[in-house]
C-alpha cells in the first residue's frame, strides 16, 4: 500500500477506536457483545479484509503494514479485533495459503466485505498445541467426504458462516501427516455449535465447541482440491505463523494502552501532598513497562519485515508471539500494581485488560510451544536427539 494511503488508514482506525470503541469498553465487557453499529462500521472501514489481497476485495496489507494497524486495534478491548481477526488471520489464511483459485474467488471477497465470517476449526478436546493428536476424521463416501468429530474453543463459531475444519483423512499416516482441511458451511446437516464459552476475560469475543456428526461435504470442499488431501497440517502451520505475528502486534498495542493508563493514573493520583508519580518505586514500575513495550514493538516490526521478505517465517513469529504475550502480562500486572486497590475494581480499564491479556499466552500456540519452536530453529537436528 502507498505510504500515504496507509497513514490515512491508520489515522482513521485510531480515531474510530478512541472516539467510538473506548467509551463502550465497559458495556462490551458487561454485556458480552459488540454493538451492531460498531460491527457495521468495521465492515465499512474494510477491517474484515485488511490482510486479504486487493484483487479479492481486501486492503492487501503486508505483514509490516498489518502490524501497524494491529497496534491501533490493541488499544481497546481485544473483542473488537476478534470480530474480524479470523477472516484476516488463521481462517482466511487457510484459503490464501492452500486454496484453489476457484475457492479464493468464491470465498475471499465475502470474507473481505464481512458478508461472511469464518472460523478456524483445529483445536479439539484432546488436541490443542499438538495437532498430531487430532481425532476428527473424514472418510470418502462415493464422491463426498463424511466428517465426524468435535472441535473446542473455536473463535467466532456462534456466528460463523463457514468453518475451516481440519480432519484426519489418512488414519495410517503418523503424527501430523494425513490431515486435510475442509470448507464446512454453517447449516450443513450434522454440524452443530455448542453454547458460548464463559471465559475469564475477552468478553464480547465468542468461542464455542463445534460438533460434526456425519457431516457430508463434496469433494471440492477440500482446501486445495485434490492437491490439498493430506496437506492440512502444512496449511495450518503457515496460518499459525502469520497469526503469531498478528497476535504479537496486538499484545504491543495493549501494552501501549496499559502504559498510558498507568502513567495517567500515577500523574493524577496523590498520596498526601504528592502525586504517586514522584515515588521512585512507582517510577520503576513505569520504567519497566515502558521498556517492555518498546522492546516488543521493535521486535514485532523487525519480525514483520523478515516475514515479508521470506527470510524468517517460523522462528521469528514464534519469538515475537512468545515475548510479546509474556510481556503484556507483565505490563498488565504492573498497571494493576500502580493503581493499587483501584486496579482490582471492575470498571477500571486495567482490571479488564489484566483479565484479557492472560489468554494471549495460550492461543495460537502456548508459550511453551513457542519455546520448542524457537529452540528447534536454533539447535536444528540436535534438538530432536
């Protein structure tokens, strides 16, 4: 994107977030729902397709441009980004990474406009960070595939129009092999969605279980067509790598907001005759959070540049997601500490962000999974014994 156009997009998103969304954060948290008018504004601004190429109706941002946009989105409740995060991220990228041209033409414009919301159906009750334990199956029955299994914690499942569903198509293949991805539209007989999960935080971002009982889909539902059979894990891995860069940027944006809240409170809260900002121990908490934020931002920008160049698409995203998701947890904890008792009260932004931030160390691969990826990249075959 032309730099001036990108600057305009960032400015409009920043204004929207701060003027329209921030005042409704407490309402979103209490009601567990994004107001419909905000959803429509996100669609009209192109946020449902910012990472989808322009030829399919999106804004076509590369990773370096995308993370700058996500820094802005991180300033507010992560539930907002969750509305369109799957379309741009792990679900939409299933098509971008592995779809046939026909599949891309049929679905990506719908995702980019927000007419369709997609979900990414990989996680299962006993298969989260390690997809090799995936038990959902797909077997050929005549020209079709019949899918059976369950998925867990699927973002946007309650409102999804299509679920990118990963299933084992070759039961004899070891580990991560023999897995394929399928387009499963909502309303397909045998597909059902469980009740919304009641989570610790990130209210307004809906997740739920997905159940597939003899769900029959045609042969062209396989992502990538015939070439996509047993190729699902490779597609998922590429989607998750991109998603890790995205989540790292989101954590940086949230850390920025937390620093802002901490600084503003320390400047105005008084103890005796002095603002608490004059106390060196409070200054130490602020200094550590500013340093964490700045380190995370620099890491994400460098990771995104390398991702765009194709020089580091595995270890860098894992390192960025690992550092930034841990970093924002530290910044959130310090923000509560600076606020003292007020930081533990509902209705105070840092209390909500403290709850919201905890999830980032779990999804798109836990911190421990990122450690394994980073170590294997550094150590090579020696890491595998």
